[in-house]
């Protein structure tokens, strides 16, 4: 029945009224600033796109469903100037200056790590570096092979395409990489940014598509997939979950923010990305079991809230703020696109094969150690895991983006100097 149809957990008529108010406010430049207007706009637009994408047969099956529409339709609207400038400024301020992306990712990291069985965390963590290295090797080899076939310069295929795609996104990858290139080769860093970003953006597109295909492959061949669990043939008792409690959700919110702050504090003394230090901190606390179960459960419940309510907000914000359709369109030569596809597929295949050898499910290894190195960092991790329907793998995705990104910078420095 139409009356039973809902969007964002509210009756469709109520949601329609929210959408209408948001649209009128946006196009009359009366949308409230900050968190109020940004959430109204992102939720009202993203929920519709997510619902439509999850029900379009080809989009749902091969291109990430609602995740891909929530990212690229807003990006197209921005490209054609269909979103008012004031609304764009509000959303950009909220996503970037307001730190909403960090806020949600902190909740996802903290809740997913504390929610993992500690034996699983220890057993998987020490093995993870091998599929990570295999992803880099697979990406480089397939990029070189593809470049050879299409007649593309091999050094350029590695330095301008493969490395930025595997480099952990913009802030931790393309930006410092452009500084390194400028120092070694001359020209302004902005020149290299304009070259690196299109590869990064298109690589993120292919990572989403491959994630959706891997999800289908896991359903077709269940032996290849742990359905969100990364370790194969590893039995453990599931931890009990308590009923939902709004007080615990609030505690989980504060706990996740505290761990993010700890990552930034440790970054003063340890030159590693704060996200990576946050992951290590939460993992150590989980392994040593020094926090009460109520803290673990609070972080879990806040994670569940973020998954249910904020992922569509993040995806829509990624489309508006971080996805440049013009940059993607400007690179669409066949040879360039084929090499980028080769990088992404090579990363997934390399990580999946070696992951299987060290006791991981190949689908989960390919998604985390492979595709989550070949996307746009933290924003790409959310999108890829959403497309693959495996958000519980966020800790491993973040290890790929942060520690894997640092590995790529080391490789780039070695090749340049």
C-alpha cells in the first residue's frame, strides 16, 4: 500500500513535505546554515537517490545501487550548476570545515573495531600486510601490462595513474604526492594535482563497480565469501548484544570522538595519519580488554545508528564536495580508462589471491586490501563498503587507506629520487 511506503523511516507524505520545504528553502536562499540546512538537504536528496538506485536492476546489480546514484547524481547537478551556490557553500562547510566526515568515520571505526571479537582482531591483523602488498603489486603489474598493449608510456602509467589511485585519497595521497613530484620534477604542485586527481576520481568509480560485482560473485559462489567476515575457517563465539538504548548511543558518540582526538594527540609524536593511530589505539584497547563491556556496547550501538542514518548523508556529500565530473570527463581517452580499470582490477585480484593463501576469504580481502586502496581514501571506503554491503569491514578498509597510502608515498619517493 502507498500509505505503508516510507523514506528515511518516515511516511512518504511526511518525507515529501520535508523535501518540498528543503527545495524551496534552497532555491530561495533561505536554507539554514551549518548542520541544520546541510542535513536537511543531504538527507532529502540522498534518501530518494538511494531508494531509486537500490531498485534499478542494472544499477543495483553492477554499479553499487543507491551508493553510486547518491554520489554521482549530486556531482552531475553541481557540474551543471543546478544546485544554488549558497547551498553548495553550506554543504561544503559542513562536510569539510565542520568535520562531519571525520565525525561519522570515527563512529564507524570505533564501533566496528570494538565490536570485533578480540581473537579475530589479533589473528587477522598480523596477516593483513601481505594482501596489502599484493594489491600494490597486482595494480602495478596490470597497469604496466595494459599500458604495453595500448601503447601508453610505462613510467607515466605507474607514476601518474597507478600510484595516485593506490595512494589513500586526496589528503593522504594525491596532495603530498604532488609536493613530491614538484620537488623532484619541477613545476607547481597544482600542476601535478590537476594530473593526479582525474585518475583518482575515475579509479574510485571503477572501485565502486568492482565492489558491486564482487558482492554478486560472493552470492553466486558462497565459498569465496565470508559475507562480511574476513577470516576463513575461524570459529568464535559471537558476543552478546544488549537492547538498543539511547543513552548508550550518546556514550558511543562521545567515545568515538575521544578516540579520534587521541589519534590527533598521538600524531604530535608519531608521524602517521591520525586515523591510523586511532585504529591502533582502539585495537590495542580491544585486544587487552581493558574497557568495560558497557563501553563496547555503547560504541556498537552508535555504529549502528551511523550506519542506519548517516551513510546516505556521507555518500551524497561525497558527490557534492569531492567528486569532480569535469575532471573525470576530461580524461576519457580509451587507453587512459583501460589502464585505470587495470589498476583497480589488479589491486582486487592481487589482494584476493594472497588473502586466500593467508586464511582470508578472497572476496573480503579483495574489497578491503584491494579496492579500499584503489579508492578516494576515507570517503571512498564508505562508498565501496556500502556498494559491497560490507560496512563491518571498515577497520580493515581504513588500514588500507591510511597505512597503505603511506606505503605508496614511500614507493613514490623511491621511484623519484
